[in-house]
């Protein structure tokens, strides 16, 4: 029995119906909202596990809904939008969305994204028990400040280690260039994105068997990076 509660925010009735039918078929519990104010109300009164959010809503913009929810909760938010421009995705992700799907989307894709978030929630819950992160052969001992690949300890520079920990703590989540550079260097200037690329390349050489087709950290061109749960 799937106990995950999903809040579906969508003003387009046929799309809303498609999503809720899919959720019902896969044993998810769900609640719905057809506008932004309703979404904020449902999110605060039901505390859903995951929010599926349309951006073009009749009253307030979806990005405003994300910002509002983020003032009190870290609940995962997946944006489902017809806006396909990178700038729209970046704005939503920078406002605190976890992931995005562009309309038209496939039901399989939606279910896959939900599973990614659910795995991340499971990892986060396990995390509170200990201070060790394990993802495939990759292991980070946060308390000791060490990272391993299999039995081998990785020799990372402080920036590479910070970058790896940031990606690991947000496993499954797309992090924008701006978000990452702010977290690592406390700033976000034009050339920081170039530096980030360099650090990412050297980190990948150390953690990926084939840095050209990375298994752990995925590139979202023009947007950022995401660590996958392998
Ligand atoms: Ca809409």
C-alpha cells in the first residue's frame, strides 16, 4: 500500500484528471487544488508528502506558490508546466522547486519522477539515524569528513568535498548553478559557473568510472546538476 499523499495543483481539468487517475491506479493518495490560493491552503492544512504544481494558474503564479510554501515547509515540489524555457525552469528551481516536467509529459515519466523523490525522502529519513550517506559504491562519512568509492578513500580538495556533500544531501534534486555556487562559495558571479564546471569535471574523474557518461551526477545543460540515486 502506497501511503504517499500527493497534492495536485492544476487548473486544466483534463490534465488534472489524467494525473489523479494515474495516481489512483498506482495507489497514491491525493488531494487537488485548481488555483494558487487553494494550493497554499491545501498544502498548509494537509501537509502532503509531494506537490505536483502547474505554473500557469488563474489567480497567482505557481512560482509565488513555491515561495509561499517554502516559508514554512521543505515538502518536495515537482513543477509540471507548459513553459519550456530554461529561464522558467531556473526561476522555479531557484524558488525552491525540486524538479520539473515539461508538458506534454508521459505518465511513465511522471511516475519515475515521483519514485526519485520517494527514494530521496527515504534516504533523508535514514540520514537522521546516522551521519553516513551511501549511494551505490559511493559513501560519505559526514562526521569524519571522508568520502569513499567502494573500499578506496577518495582524495578530494575541500571544494570538491563540499560539492559532493551538497549534491549528496540533495540526492534526486536538480540544483541550479546559482544555488550551488552560493552554497559553496557564498557568491554567484558569472565566472563562478565556469569554476563550478572545472570542479565538477575533477570531481567526476574521481567518483565516476566513466566521467564521459556519469552514473552519479547528471548534467542539466544550462540549468545545473542532479545526483541520481543509483
Ligand atoms: Ca495552467
